[in-house]
């Protein structure tokens, strides 16, 4: 199991950064290797990803979501991973977005990518592209402000 922790400071209000992050179907616009994310219901998403030329599909469950604070998830199938994205107000128009992910690479290509630091680089790149995406727009594409707390997850 590998743990990745990366952060980026974005020049938008915490609510704008958080609201955009809840728009899971927009992830392919700034996440490398994410071909599709479908929101199945309030707590479940279906992902189609590509790493090292290998396509994977899996479902994930949002285990915790608190507006302007955090979104946590765990995979239900496919690659074993879990994580949390936290949002910290640094100022009126500045937010630190931190990603912490635990990933258990599956298969040869993913293990090689993990050992070579490519997954770490990909997460960092995704955060940088999120920064560009939200700062260029200046506003979120939508928002979901529901509160989810699934004890025992």
C-alpha cells in the first residue's frame, strides 16, 4: 500500500474550490488517465481510468463529505484505494486543497508506475490542473452541498 499526500493553493474561495470538487463528472477535464466518472447516486460513482495503457473500471463510495471541509471515499471494486480531499481557507480568495490517498497498485503496470513515482507525479499534476481549471473559470461548474457521514466506513 502506498500513501500519497499532495497539496496545491488555489486562488479561489474555499466554497468555490469545494463546490467544483463535488462535480465528479468534470474530473476528466483535469485528471490525467481519468476517462469518465459517472455519479450513480449521492454516495456512489463509477470510474473508467487508464494507467500504463491498462483500462480499469471500478465503483467508489463517498464515505464522508462536509461542505467546504472534506470529501473522503473508498473503492468498492477494482483497484484498492481510499482517500480524502481537504479544503483549508488560507484567506478570502485562497484555498489549500490537500489530497491524501492510500493506493494498493494492482498488476504489473500499476506496480511499476508506483515504484517509479509516476502515480505520485500524476496526483501532483492533477492538482495543478485543477488549480488552472478553477482559476481560469473563476467559478465552479456546479455544486453539491450535501453532508455525508457513514460511520464504520
